[in-house]
C-alpha cells in the first residue's frame, strides 16, 4: 500500500472495523477513523484482534457526513490520500420508511465525501449492493443495467452516480449479504441465525431470495488489493456461493452445530416486509477476481473461519 494517510468513514461498523484490522496488518499508513458516534468502538485492548492498534494509537473523529462543512473540515484537517466510505444505512426496511434520513446519509453523504476528496485530491472507495438490481435475471455482472425496486437500492444506485459525477478518482464496490465479527455492530444475517438458534428460537427464513454471503474481512482484503493495483471504476466483490437465505441458514446451523429443525422455510411474500426485495439477485465477480487476484472463501469455509474466531473470543472472555 503506497498511501501513507487513509481515512475510514464509518469505522465503527462491521466493514469499517474489518478495514482497520486489514490496514493495521498490511500497511504502516496513518489511519484516520471517523463515525457519527462520540467515540470509537474499537476497544483499547482486544485480545481476539491483537493486530488492531489500540484506540489510543488511532486518530478518531466524530463526523456527520450529512454535513458538507463537517466533511470538508475533516478532509482539510487530515489530508487523506484515500477515503474509504463504510458509512450507510443498510437496514432495507428502515430505508423504505425513513426515506429522508436514508437519502441524507446514503446519497448526500457520498456527495459530500466526493467533494472532500476533490478538495484534497483523494481517492474515494465506496460500497454499494446487489440491491441496485431488480432480481429478475440474476446473478449480475458490472455491465448489467441496474433497476432497484426498493428505496435502499435507489439510494445505493444514486450514491454510485455521485461517485461517477464527483470529478474524482474512485472505486465503487458492490457486495452482498455481508457477515463477520465486530464490536457493537448491527446484527448481520449470519449472526442473527447463530444467536436465534443458540437461544433455542424458531426462525422463518426465505427460500426465494438469493445472494452471495460475503465475509467482511476477506472483502476488505480484496478491496485493498484493488487499491494497491491502482484500479478504478465499478467492481463486484462477494463470496463465490450464490445461495438462498434458507439454504444459507442450513449451512450456518451445520457449521455451528445448531438445530436446523428450528429453521422454517417461508416465502418473501409471507413475511410482508416494508421494502420489496430483489429475489434472484447475486453478483458475478469475475472482473474483480481477474484484476485483484483475490477469490473469497466458499460459504462453509468462511463460516468455519468465523466460528473459530468466535470460539476464541468466547474462550478469552472467560479467561479474562
């Protein structure tokens, strides 16, 4: 990594925390962390992630990306060469209901970050979703035409356009069904299944929504390889298995030795969720694989890695 000053916006989220870890392992660059919260979620002493520097060794700033002035001030203060934008509202139903808030964060926030990048001549790395597609003819490659059917998908497509129109160097990464570990993060699909089944709860999981379950740590590593190779433009990066949520839940139960009989198949229509979902979605990732050399783990392998990390974290908590 040639950049010596890197900003991670949304550093308290799942993807943001995994980027901090990956960058701490692979570069000596100064890392400038930012999120809406008053303090960093990265603990001072985390024995399960000892490659992450303690929070005292990282610059952390509370930044509201919906404020153009706040973003510009942050950019001018730290002069990053790269800004990684991991900030977003990813709750699909919340975006459908709270449209104004979703647009401010998912779209206007990206416009402000693009302005900040233009001010200090930084590259912007931004993350989008397979929900920019309608799910009628998936899986999709980068050349396929987006047609979002939910408001979340509309905001993510608009955010992609904000990068393209910002007059900056950028990478937009579309991904799908992100999972992994982090401190104080919003529950992801894999964690939800594990927590529910571990508590003996029955869960309903849809059989008609497909996607690529994607380990956050491996996504971060793949993106860093693209950055290092000076790539720009649009890339699909996700796990290699395109699978229904229901079949994914069965694999989770198998790997974590949980009761699969508690998983009940339902259709999307039966759930009556606020936002419509693209059903036959998922991403084709050949472009990113050929240009970065990175291929993410298959689902079962990724889940086994996650389970080992979770077991280690649990053991260390008991010791301490």
